[in-house]
C-alpha cells in the first residue's frame, strides 16, 4: 500500500515537472531559432530572482493569481467552467472601490471599513456569477457561454459607471479616470521587505486563508464531498440524494465570491482606486494557474508563484535585449504541455491499474475500482 | 521556494538608490555622446501605428541625429502599476537618462520612481501627473486640432452628416470627440455628428483593430454620413478602406496620414488629419536635456505652441484653407475657447 501511495505521488509530480522541462526545451528552441542566446535569458532570470523588488512583485502577483485560481478551481471541481471570473472581479473591484472611497466611509473605523469593502466585493462577485448559475439551472444555458457574455456585459457596465456623472471622479488635466481614492483608513498596510521599494500586499494573508478554507471545505466537510461527487458523477450524486441544481447554484456563488476577492489585494494594497489602469485579465490567468496546479491548494500556490515570477521577470528580459514575449510563449507552452502530460500520466495510471487488477484476478483479493 | 528567495535577498540594497548614473546630468555638462535614453512604451509598443509609434519616431530622430544610444521597453496588457514601476526603475538602474514614459498609465509608477532618482530627468506623455522637479509632463490640446478638422468636415459635408470614431472610450479620446463636435457645430449648428467608440476599457484593442473601424464606419456611412473622423490609431486604416469602397471621406489622426506609406492605397480619401506631434515632444525633451535646458512641469503642445495642427496634404482643403486658418487664429488668440470635456 505504501508503495502505491509513493508511486501515486511520484506520478502526480511527474506531470507538472515533465511539462516544465518540456516547456523550457521548447523555449530554448524558439530562442535559438530567433537568434537569441539562451544564456542571456538564464542570466536575466537569475538576476531577476536576486532582486528583492522583483520577488516582492512576484509574490504580489501570485497572491492575486492564487485567488483567481481558487475561484476557477471551485467551479472545476464541480465540472463547471467559470470563465467569468474576469468580469466578476472587475465589477466587484469597481463597485467595492466606489464604496470604500465614498466620503461617508471616511468616518467608519478602519477594520470595519476594510471588512465592508471585502464583503461588498464578495457579494458583487457572487451575484454576477449567480446570474450564470440561475441561467443554467432554470434554462439550461451552458455556464461557459453565459459567463463569457457576462464578462462583456461587465466591461460595459464598468465603463458606464466609471463616469464623472456616476461613480468616478476626474482630476483636471488628467487623462485617467477612476473612483474616489480610498483614504488611509480604508487601506491595508503591506509588509516592508528590505531592499525593495514595493511592499508585500497585506492581503497575502487573505489568499492563505482562502486557500486553507478551500482545502478544508472540499476535503473535510460533507458539502465538499457532495460537490466533488457531483463533479465526478452527476447520476451517482443524484442517486445518493444530492440536489444537483442546488450544488450548481452554491458552487457558482462561492466561485463568484472568491472571484470578487481577486481585485482586493491590488485595490486595498496599492491602487486605492479603480481606474483605467487597474489590471484586467486576471481571471484568465486564474484558469491557467488552476489547470497547472490541478485545482490543488498547494499545487495552485506553486503555480501562481511560478506565474508571478515569470510575469515579473519579463522586464529583466526586455532590458537585456530578449523580447519579453518569450514569457508569454513559455506560459502558453507550460499550460499546453501540462494538459498533455496529465493525460499521459492518467493513461499510464489506468493501464498500470488494469494490469494490477489483471494479475490480482488469479488471487482471491477483492477488485479495486479502476478509477479515472 | 520564492519565500526563501525573498528572505535570502533581504539585506542587499540594490533597489532604492539615488540614481548612481555614469552620466550624472545634475547641472554639470554631461558628455552628450554618453547619453543613454530609456523609453517605456504603453501597451502596443513600437509598431502600433499610433502614438507609441509617434514617440518612437521622435526617439529615432534623436538617435540618428544626435547619436544617443537607446533602450526601449514595452508594456504587457494586464500589468500592474508595480510592473510599470519596475520597468522605469530598471531603466534608471541601468543608467538611462533621460527616461521617457509614454502614456498616462505610467503616472503612478513614475511618481514613485522619480522620487528615488532626483538626478535623472523623466518625461511623461499625456499626463499632468506626477508633478516633480525632475519630471516634464508633455501634454497636448487634442481638442483644438480636432476642432479644426471638425470645421473642415462641416465645410465639406454634402449630407450635413459627419461621424466620429474613437478607438477606446477613455477621457483622452473623448477630448477628440468634444473638439470635433464643437468644430462642426461652429460652422453648421444643425449638422448631425454621429459618434462611436470601438471598445470600452480595459479592452484597448480598439486602437489596433482595422476590422472594427471598418464596421463602425460602414454603419455611419449607411446612416448618412459622408465624412468620418477616425481617432482610433491603427483602426483608422479600416475606416479609410470603407470610405474608399463607399466613395466617402475620412479624416486621419496623430500624424499626417496622407503621407504614411502604409496608407498609400487609401490616401485619396483622406481629407485631412489632426496632427498630434508626440515625436516632436519627445525629440524636444531629449534635446532639452542634452542642452541642459530641462524644464520641469507641464508643457502643453497646442495650436499656439505647435505640436497640434491640421494637415493640408493632398490639396482637398485648398478651397477652404483660409476659412480654417481663420478659426485657427481665433483659437490661438483666445477668441474661441475649445471645450475639452462634455
């Protein structure tokens, strides 16, 4: 039995590590073909890895990516593909920024004000995802289609609201536009790191808590069991008395609520306003990170740190004369090869188990289930 | 793993610095041939056929005429202020001075960086923020040039119906629309001005999607417009293509698009262009640093100061040029105040 566990872990690790190695080889090939030196890239990357600022920025990016990944993973565990994390977090960040920045909030005690902001963001994210859930359970609309459309609608809604006549303020002569700046009481202080001009987001702790809760709920509660069961086999779940519609609604609401948190570290730790330069597209990064981390709380943490570092090393590549696009290529190849590697490992595992079953048939031991 | 790296990296203080550049442009006569210019682009970078390219032209001119070495860095869609700040700091750490940040999105990042490098001269395009002793803010009165092409459109329209296509619905591009509309209405108060933006932020593809420009322009021509002003960067090519196919006219933006090689096929439908000379601003800034005449603060490029104008290439405005120049003189003298917001 111990042998089996060890092999299982080994196989689990083999896929992502193999994929990373493969991705590195592909990138080296591309660099060689385009006439860039692989050594330069390695140099630039290691320079970046020794610069405190780059590392702090990487951790900050990872914090945000991790939250996005957990939001996506909650859906994945139910076989729900929430592509709408992007729209959910942008709408949530914009509305909660408007709330947190509103003048009447200045007199609210700091802790309460931050809590209100974060809860508001979760509610908005959940509500936006809830629309897709409602469409699915009442009309059978695929959440893939509806969440993509809701992303687009969120974009227009945010544009509409981000107007001086509504929730935004402008400063004379500036070409930017954003919500009223959140005053100090509503901000979350960061952690100083010596040698770095940027601070680690205080809300990195929020990501840790969310990661822990994700693990706890999924593997230690009845609800988590039902959620995973529904994802693995809907008919089996129905047979054991689980209401699939209820599970769809609840998991989409949870996914949306976590998606609402995605913008919080940046908003309360650095931007303090939702303006035109608030980072978009984090929801899609979340999908990649969730895939890479196999929806596992620790796996996604490693994946988000890797993603964060690659993104923040791009400037170092650029200044050393290597096109920054190599990072995008690397990320794309990693995701593709991870998907392929998992499939290969899965097939290998099924075959190995079938062989084990076959050889066990001669004996009197009970058969073990051939799991997918 | 990365946490470990953070910890081991603590203590090295290669980040917050006071410039430490070899060129040291703090007042003393720096040997100009050693000037290294750093330039950080907005999303799209060199090759966007829009204002990044315009900045690149200014940089190229400085490079070829004055022999500076240059370093250009690009932004990625979806990045944070921290990543923009990192880009500026890496240029500063690399001894680049002066450093140009292209686009208002760099305002926050530059504010933090400029503080730590008082000896380096920075410029930012399109933003009055941040205000600092070592930052020049290069801004443009786009509404004034747009007003003049609006006047031209109003004088030339036969259907009493003109169109405005903005790349992305942001305050910067809204300035173009407001000025254009004001110009049209000044000549023909009863004229219809159709307005459309190709994308909404944070989707900035509207600046570089000719297909979207084509569709939007087709809609306007179908609705009766005969001249469309494309303030949409690279998407303008699609607008001109549709104009040509329908026997209508288009108005260009940023550079004198009649003379752009990439638009040679459609130049006969380009009535005029609203010229916004980011390249001149970048070049001027670089030479000012070279000559030790750096001036901090907001430098507005408008009709009066130059840097904003309308184009007459192609000769389509020959018959009405006098009238347009009349409006131009009035704007310069202050008799006409062009609005910049709705």
